[in-house]
C-alpha cells in the first residue's frame, strides 16, 4: 500500500472537514453528551455516543476524503478540567484514535488507502490562550524627562467613548448617543489620593487637549502612549484557567489581544466606584466646558 508521504508527492490529499459542525447537525441531546455536566464536550461522545462520531467519519469517507481526523480537538487536561475529567484526557484520546483507525481501515483499499490524522487543536482553554497587557502609568510618569513633566503640568484632555469608538471605525452615532457620551475633562497628570504618587492619565478615549490644536493634541497623546507602552512599563498576563486579574483604571491602561470569543470563555466584570472627586477637582483645576 502506498504510504502517506509517497502519496502527497504524487497528488492532492483531501482531509475531512469540521467535526464539531457535523456533530451539531445530528441534533444530539444533553443525554447524548452524558448529561448537563458534559454539555458541549464533543470528546465525551466517544464514550456515550461513539456512533455519532463514527457517522461523521463515515460521511467524509463516503464522499472520497483521504484523511479523517480524530475527535480530539479539545482533548487536553486543561480543557477536560472544565468537565471534571482532566485525568481521562489520555484515555479519551486513545478512544478517538482507535475509532478513527477502525473506520478508515474499513474504507481503505490498495488503490485508495485512507489515513487518520490526530487532531490537536488549540482547544477551548490553553495556558497561553490570549494575553492582556497592562501599562503602569505611575512608572511611565516617573520615566518622563523633567521637561515633559513641566509641559504636562495643568494640561486637561477631553475623554469620550465616541473618540475611542471612532478610532475603531464607528461613527454613525445618533443625537442621543452623542449627548450621552459628551466629552468630559480629565487631567493628563494626576496625583493618586491613596498613595500620593503622580501618574499619567491616558486612554484611547482621550481626544482634544485644552489650549492645543487638534493636531498638536493628537501628536502629544500619541507620544505619551508610545512612551507609556514601552516594555519596561508593561506587564503582560498570560491567561490560565481559573485566573482572576484585578486592576485599577486610575493608573493603568490595558488592552486585550485577539482571541476567538465564539469558542473561548472570558468573563470580565467591571466594578465602578466613586473617587474622592473628579480628576480636575482633585488637582485644583477649574475647567470650563468646551
């Protein structure tokens, strides 16, 4: 029988398609998965409904696929921990391989051999799945040249959700939204009441700066953000299962890197509390509306 490596040198080899999608079209119930505890755990079907997995393999082989993939895309202890079955990861992966190999062997001939590929997808949860970066704006302020500190003293930026959303390409705001998110004044440098430390106060919401032209304001904000996001001021958190991360928006900027929000769970809760006073009032500045 021709080997896989020899075959791919001679012709195109066709792999199967999505396992999960083709399991879904079978309208499986919670009981099929093994109960509510195993809802969404496709790999547990290898135990409770191996015939459903076999149906997928057979369907792809029937239409001529050369390679079928094991039902083990999320078969890691990290993923299985969500279902209290982390210790079963190895055994379930073995079941996936044995089932696929058996079905492929039934279809394989000398003229048209069939193969099995082990599916090791990124899973729903990996120790390094998605990062979030935090900038320490206190340290960033400390790292500014004295001349820049003097320049920033007393400057007020105007913050609005509309500004940050416009940077993402959203601009179709109605009058109610424009009124609800009218810009509010925030000092560019603030003293934190609990520690007494000075800190930059930056965000993507910041747009105009009182007393500066639009171009000069945007240039200054860009310069400050580039300074603040240098590696020495940034902590990057690599998410692990059951992590809890808390931060203070008064002295940090944060950004989450891209992740597949349709497949991976990330639960973000925001607690909004009142500070002792608005930042301009804290710094003794009286700011007129623009």
